[in-house]
C-alpha cells in the first residue's frame, strides 16, 4: 500500500477510535519511548521502533505518521498532566511550603509512573529539539509549568514566608534544573524511591528559600 493509502487508513482509524486500534497505538508509543531512551532521538530510526513494537515498517505507518510524531506522543501526554497538576497546586489555598512539597512529590511520582517518558523529555530537552506543529505545544506547556512554579514562589514572597532577596524566577529555574538532572541518576527501581527524592528536593527548596528571622 502506498503512503497516501496508509494515511487514509490511519485517518479513518483515528476517527473510528476503536479500542483495538488505540491499544495498539499506545503499545507503539511505549515501544518508541524505550528506544528513544536507549538510542536518543537522533540515532533512532523508524525501523528501530518498528522492530521494538514487533511490526514491519509499513504496518507501523498505519499507527503513526513519523518519528517526530511519535516523539511528541511520548512526551506530550505526561507533560500535559504535569502542567495541569502544577497549575492546580498553584491555584489551591494551601500554604506555600505545602504547595512546593506537593509539587515535588507529584512530579517525582509522575516521573516514576510514566518512566521512561519523562526521561526522554529531559534527556532530549524537548523544548530545544522542537520542530513542527506538535512541538510548539511542548514549548508552551513548559512555559506554563515555569509560570506556575514562579507564581507559587512569588506568593510565598508576598506572604512573607519566603525570602525576597532571591528572584522568584531565578529560584524557579534553579529548582527546575535540579529536577531536570534526575534523568542522569534516578531510576524508579533504584535504591532511592521517588518519595525520598521528592522529600529531599522539597527540603532543599523550602529551607533554601524560607525567610530568615533577623
């Protein structure tokens, strides 16, 4: 079947959204996440993904249009979930230190739950490899997460809980960098679990930013 025929079948299947089709597509995305983790985006081919998914190249194109589309699928769902979580915490009535602690806890649990999807996002720095329509979503979602964290810290400064001699924006970027480095050493099945990492990170964040009595 030629490319146009495969495209028509894929479009029809998406409209139908049959359980069998969607289940198989999720399996393809999961296989792609594992290959991206092992090989990196640049060194991964469609053939690599097809082999990992147990499909031939032509059949793979029935479920997905390109390697870039698969990459966006790998990172977008979990990124959307994390952004919504951060904005929910930002908008809650909890105290600032509780908000920061919950943010780290849920973020690290998400990393473990959706491993290696978040690993791939951090490893590739998806906002830098962005190209194409889907990737614009990645950049904007990352900005929304950044804004939510900055707002939480700013609230702490405004209420006198956090120190005001450190820019909330700089503090947020520092904390994001701390989390983003976890893909270099953290594994969900390793000796340190996500909750322990979250407690350590939240302690560093809260105690480092807490307003000191003069």
